[in-house]
C-alpha cells in the first residue's frame, strides 16, 4: 500500500470515530442533565438550637451541691454522660450515618434535672430526622421540624 492510500484510509476511518465520540459526549451530557434534574436533591442549610436534659440525678454533677434539685445551679454531665458539658461538640447525623452538622453545647442549668442548650450554626436540610451524638454517646433522634423551630429536646437518662 502506498503512502498516499494509507493517508486516505486514515482520514476515512478517523471521521466516523470523531462523529461517534461527539455523539457519545452529547449523550453523556444529556443523561447527566436529566439525572441531576430528576434524581438529585439540592440541600440548603439551616441554623438550630434546642435542649439536652439529663434526668437521672446520679448522672449530673452540680457546681456547689451534690443534689439534682439545685435549681439555677450550673451543672455538667457525670458518669456515662460526662461528655455532656459546656463547649463540647454535638454532631447531627443523617439517617444514613453521614455527619451533616456540628454544634456546641452551652452551659448546663439546674432545674429538677440538668438542662443544657445546644446550637448548630449550620445543618444540611431535607433529611427528616437526625441522630445527635456527643462523641460516641447517642443522645437520641430529633425530627427536622423540631430542630428548625428550636423546640427540640433530647432526654438523656
């Protein structure tokens, strides 16, 4: 085969390959656009706050008295709840276990129990419910509506 025939043959076979590649790229782009439009949820962020209440008197330590009835007294978690303390990080996990928000526990206040506040500056929305953790300690499951409204209460103990 001469060089001239070889070049002609290469041009004839390269055109269909280029067309096939272009068609494949366009088809992939259309498929991606359709999947993105129909299958992906665009998530927003929201801020939240709520309360953690330790109800067991043996699991609470008060700043000046050992009794769980120290109303207005500062308190911290004790024993199995010792990780619950002001400044500790609280995590929000989606139902699939992915961490979707980090928050902070605020100072504990004595009531008949020990009540802490928590604040999340940003949590990914549209999961419906969230499991809250401090370290390895599972505090409970909270509905998204309760987190959004700021009225979520997690009872520990």
